[in-house]
C-alpha cells in the first residue's frame, strides 16, 4: 500500500496545541518540520503532504491553524531529507500557471525528483478578499479555470526536451534552442508563451495530487492525478468511489492503476484499547465547538450555521449551499449526520478531532487490521495518515503500525526508487 502523511504543524485535532504531547511555538521552526519529515521518511512513507489555506482561520483565537507557504517549506525540507516525496498545495484560482510550473519544477530539481503538486481550486470564500476580489468564483467556474490551468502547467513542463542542455565545453554550446520550444497557449483564461526558465524536471512530469470528490473534481483527477486524496468513512462507499475513479481514468485514456486512491485516516493509538480511548477523549476535550463551527462554516461556503440547535438533529442543508461552496466535503458532513442521526454538537466533536476524516482509535494491531481490510478489499490503494497531534501521533504510527504492515508484506521496508513517481509506482 501507499502511505503519505498530511503534515499540519501540531496535528489536525482542534485545540491540540493545549495537549502536553505538543510544543506550542515549535511549529514555526524548521527544526520541527524537519523532525516530522525525517520521521515519515524513516517510516518509508511515499510523501510528506503539506496542505494550504489562503486566509487566516476565523478560529485562530483558540486553534493554532498557522499555514506556512508550502513551496517555501518543502524547499527547505528538500535539504534535510533524501528520499521521501514532497507534495505541496497550490491553488489554481489564486495563482498563475507560469509561476506554479516554475516553482514546482525548481523544487523537483532541488530535491532530486521528489516534488509533487496538490491541485486545489480553493473553496474558502474569505480567501477572495486576500486576492483583490469580494467573491469566490462559483464551483463550476473554478473547475473550468482549474482544468485549463493544469493543462498550461503540464505544457510548460514539456517545453524543454530531456536532452536540451548539452553543456559541451569544447563547442561552447550550453543548450540546444531547437530542443526548447515555446508553449504559445491561448485559452479562455490564460495566455502563456513559455518556455520555463529552467530545464525539464528530473521526473519529466511531476506527479499530481487532487482532492476533489465532486463530479468535476473526479473528472479532473481521473484525467491528470496520480494520487487522489479522499474523505471516506465506509469501505463499501470507498470501494465504489475507487472503482469509479479507476473507470474514469480508463475512459480518459489512462490505466486504472495510474490513479492511486488514498482515503484520509486519523489513527489514535494506545497500548490497549482503553488507553487509546483515553487519549482520544483527552484530545477531544481540547476541541472548541465554536472553532469547529467556524471551520464548518468555511467548508459550507460561509453558510450561516449559528441558528441551528446544537442538540437537535442536524438538518439537510444541501439545497442551501452557496454556488461557490465546495461540494464533496459539505455533502459528506451532511450525509454522515443524516445517516447516523447526529446532532450538530456530535458532528462538531467528530469533525474537530480529525477534520472530518475517519478516526481509528485502538491498538496498533487494531489499526493495522483496519488498513489491511480496506486495502485488500480494493477500497483504497493506501492512506493519507492525518495525525491528530504532532509529532507524537506520527511517531506512534511509524514506530508501531508501520512495522506491523511491513511484517504482513503490505508496505515497503525500504525505498526502492529515488523519486516520488517511483514511490507511487513501486
């Protein structure tokens, strides 16, 4: 199976900075991030995955949701790691293709072929105000722009042929201009001449990650993504999603195995099940319902949830979502609440611990058993591990769960390749 770690500074659990398992302030140091990346690398993870948000969280008063720039951070980590892939998030709504193509190509060169781009269209309405506009484009418009954006980036990466740099000291020829071509893209959203200012990346085309589970998101992922990060809580539903992604990939002219489907999981481990439940309860005690409500409001495109009774059954709000709101995440939250009869308070507690992903609370054997069941059923090609707290949650997983998966023949014991693309295909 494939494993990547979703690296949020002190973990994803709301208010986790209050836990004695974390060190507030450390998340602003390179030493902290280096420790996390090297821990994941010691566990032979495919990738270190850094997400992003383009606006300061409204819950910053009680939740340490700092967001360093992913490309800058991963560039620093390229020098402190040697094998693990480095996947960074960059928005197609609030960037331009030439800059993104150049940044990630540079990171790929600096890391020896370990870079990957996580393609997002940005669903947080407040981000618009940081980029010169008052409103977030509608979901369909964001994906239309995103499709063209990705095509331009891929085209720019292909402008240099692999042997364009000659570097012949005898003849004085550094590069062959005939092997470097302009892109000359002219589309609805972008006009980009190209080429890039640096040669073709070591991987040729960098691997792409994508996390949209809406119709347009799945179509984009099937066409260009190597790794699909998804939120799934039921193995049958995850298998159906994975099968659909694979079928869409084939319809797009690719092989089914070209797209790796990785659901997110938040493991909370203990030597016994009782100890694991105690840790989950402790981490849950730091969750601020108000902060989590603000997180949900952002996920719902700014929809006002303040009038909902915390202890009443959560209502079906699907028809009330703004046009610019994300689709897959609100739909999952609503569906989960309706199917399980959750109140808003119960939904907030669940989301607050794992940002809505599946929590696995138990012993290392329990967690390894669960991951094995999903993997062998075809419901996942691997997992995005989303620690509730950092570095403890990641360390526990690497030291306790990874060896169990290795002994079962389910996960690599050492890296076979040197690049992220090789990790994703070995």
